[in-house]
C-alpha cells in the first residue's frame, strides 16, 4: 500500500489489466515505490493522468516469424517490438533473442528503458523487442534467414527517426548486421536504423565496451561520493560472461580492482588472490563461456557448478551483469554478511524488489541498472549522432563522452535523492529524475 490513493488505484488497474505479466508488474511496482515520494507534491501527475498513460506502451507489434532450417523444415517463432514511449525522442532499445522472451519481459524492459534513456540526457524514447528464438545451436545461415524473416515485417515499423533497435541478450553484431542489411535492401536506404553496427558500416567505436566500462565509471562516482575512495584494491565479483560482464571485468582490472569471482551459465570460478582477467575476457569473447576451462588451466582457482552460489563469496562490491532476477533477498543477506557494501546493476533488474529494499534498509549502497548500465544505450545515442552528421569519432572521444555522461547520470540521481531526503537511495533518484523529463515532455505535447 502506498501513501497516495492515486498510486494505489493505478497499480490496481495495472495488475487487473496485465494479470499474467509478473515481470512487468514488478517493474511498475519498483517504479511506483519512488513515485510515492512525488505524486502528492506535484498535482500535475494526477491531473494529466501521467501514470495511467506512462504504464501503457504507445504501440506493440507482434509478428509471426516463419523460417526454414538447414534440413528444409519450416519453423515458426513469435517476434515483438514494444514501442513504449516517444515523448523525448524516437523509440530506442535493444532486441532480445531468447527462449524466455514474452510480452511481459519486453514490456518490463521497455518501461525501464524509457527512464534509462531519459537519464542519459540524450533525445531517445523507450522501446524493446525480440523473439522467443535462441540463436545458440543454430548455423549462421539459419540465423540469417530468421533475421531476414523478422525484418520483412519489422521494416514497416522502424526507422532512424522512428524506432532504432540495438543488441541485447542473444542479439549481437551478427544479428544486427543481418537485420540492418535486409532493412537497407527493403527500403533502399542506408541510415542509422540500428545501433551496435559494425565499424565498417556506421557503427561507433567504443559501443561494445560501453555498458561495462560505463558501469565502472558509475561505480567510481559512487565510491568517490559515498566513501571518498576509489576502486583500487577492492574485491569485486561479477556475474555473467556476456558483453556487459566481460567488459566490466576488463575495466575493473584496468582500474586496479581485484576480480575474485566471476560466473557464466555453467558455474563460477573463485580465487581470493584475483582471477586472470585477460584469460576470462578472451574466452568470454570467443565462446561466451570460460569457467570450466579456467579452473583446468589455473590450479589456484576453485570452480563451483551453477552460477547462483557466487553471491556467498566474500567481496566488497558485487556487479550482477547476467540477467533479471539473479539476486533475491536471501542472496542480498549473504552478500551483506560476507562484507559486500555495494551492489551496482550491470544487467536490467538483476536484483528483485525485496533484495533492493533489503540493501536500502541495511546500509548496502545500491544502484539500479537504469542508471548504472545506461552507458550502453548512451553510446548508442552517440552512434545515432555520428550517423546523422556522417562522421565517426575516435575511441578516445567516445570514451570521454561516455565518462562524462555516467558522471552526469550519477549526479542527477544523487541530487534528486538528496532533494527527497534519501541521499543514498539512487533507485529513488534514478526513477524520479528519469521520470521528470518524460513527464514534462508529455504535458507539453498534450493528450496523445
Ligand atoms: O538494455 C539496454 O540498455 C540495451 N540493451 C542497449 C540498448 C541500446 O539501444 O543500445
């Protein structure tokens, strides 16, 4: 129950209209926890029905994706694009290819993306898409035919000033290339309709590193503000060996942190003296997996099957970078008990609502992904800028802008948290600061 009766009513309606969508409802509840601090202070929110409108995607496209496998068999998957909010810019957000993809997950991700993109300060609305298709185990030819089949529908709905997709889980440079190529063929138009593109056809230097590097720049800001320290010598654990985890490990290592444990889908490796980060990032890039081989090649390290146990490893800082719902209340308690004082999300909502509440009421510094992992989409925004002016910036230029954007995001979140009397509650700061810009634009644009 919230203090505000308006919030209670809107949440009841969201629950009634989205009965089966537990991930989406959880994202709305987490956001409404913060809205409870503002709705009574700003009567415009209720007067202009901002929350009733902001929880409904502007448009959802669902498509049949038929394709033919290498043995000539016809297969069918379901594809989606959720165009959530375009108040401050074209829809922008990744595409996810995974068996788990459904409308609840994409609505949760599109909702989060709206506030994340707002926090970057760049003109991007919120969107997300994908399909219940897992590229693992499929040949390049199958993946290409799948991407082309999906684009044969999607091309009608996206465009550089309308909706600009990018990568996410299961959707990397290969998938972006196939989709971009087919869009270009269908539209006869070479534009920045995707971000995360290859460097030879309009991609930005620094985009592959951006989410992981940005996460560490955010961690540095938190340590400076709250602890007057840096990450040098701190013990760090990272979950997930995808693009985010791999690049976070690389930057943490560059900044002098000690990576004591890291996981992939098989399990995790632990070495209290520090893991061999170069080995891990190389293997993770090649295969997306490293943990089993790591333990064979490094006698000092321990391998534990199953990634979940990693949250019991003693550490200073935990960076969950795998996927949603990795850290529950019992994991949060274990982290705290074993010395962890800071949890910063690299994935989207890896910590559930109970875990976040536990961190906030037990003195564990916490940052939500919509702030701390915004570096990826921020550099996507910079890729859009470069495409629009037909120029490419150097890695150093992109990286310097990324660093400044992460500093600015931290400041916005922190200043807002301070304004509402909760100086360390960055989830509150991120939700309110991200929301305010979207709300202003929605009011200015009338009922539409
Ligand atoms: O979750 C995310 O922010 C992304 N998958 C990146 C989105 C983007 O448009 O670069």
